[in-house]
C-alpha cells in the first residue's frame, strides 16, 4: 500500500493560489490519486481524483507528472473558508482490498 | 451533505459500557468503511464491507470491536467494554466498486467520549 508524504502545514492569504504537493514514491500502476478536505468535526470531503497529467473540476486542479511519484493540488483564489486539513491518498487496483492509508494531512490556514 | 448519515452524532459513556453506532450509506453504494480519527491525525482504517461481507478488518481492531452489515445496506459498529482510549471520532464512508474506489463519501461522524 502506497504511503504519501505532504507538508504538515501551510499558510496563505485570501485571493492567492495555493499549491500543496504530495509525494507517493511507491505508487502502483493501477493507483489513483485522491485528495480530500476536512473541516473540524466533520468527515473528509472528496475534492478531486486523477491518474495522470491534469484534472480540473469546479473547485481545484490536480497536476500529476509523468512518473506519478508526486501530485500537486492547486486551489485557485483561496478564501478564508478554504482553511482546512487536506489529505492526499493513493488507492489500489480494483481487485485488491482497498485500505487507504491516511497521513496527518496538510493543515492549510488562509489569512485575510 | 454527502448522503451518508451516522447516528448518533455524539455519545458520552462511562468506561466499561457498550456502545453501538449506526451508518446509513448512499443507497447504491456496495462498499462501506469504518474509520476512527483522533485529534490531529488522519482517519485510521477499522474495517470494510462489500455488500454484507466483511472483507477486511484492521489488526489494530481489538476483539471488543465488532461491525455488521446484515443486509448489505446500513451498518453498525459496536464497542464493548469501552475504554478511555476509545474516545475518538468514528467515521463511516461508502463507495461504489470500481477502478475509482478512492471516491469514498464520508458521513459526519460519531464523536465518542468515554469517561
């Protein structure tokens, strides 16, 4: 099972673009990369998922280089409400058990 | 609201008592997961069901913990003879089987405090 490494914390300011990078050196061929957001006293919320290159949705973009050993979550024009913990996870292929390994995540603090 | 509900949202109990939590997943999801989360840590996997079958159970899960999903729909997690170390947020998530199983949808959690 692939383990991920991400910064413990980051600060930024409203209106800025925030990039959070995650390392996953032992990602397997069939693994997808998934990012979650969690606010205090709530369950994690799915943000975005990708396999390679770039994925964009209404809230974020995910950049994955060709070797897939890292990924970068990009949050455009953050606001105070983006203050949360962000988790990067890699999954396993369809036929194997799917036990996600969650690290401590990146605590993102957005300042006014 | 993700569509996954958990009950109760909060539970305070005395050490040694039994507690049971319920999770109602998104109806078409055949996979259901239980996690435990303590302050400042990421969720810790406890167990996982595909339909009614419990396919995996964490080695960290002691014999005091048991989970069921009798009809492949809702699930219950029971903790017997609770200990203060069991105090945590218990999270339930559900997903579809498929290549994108990373898309787990989480409930709001049940916060347990053992006195």
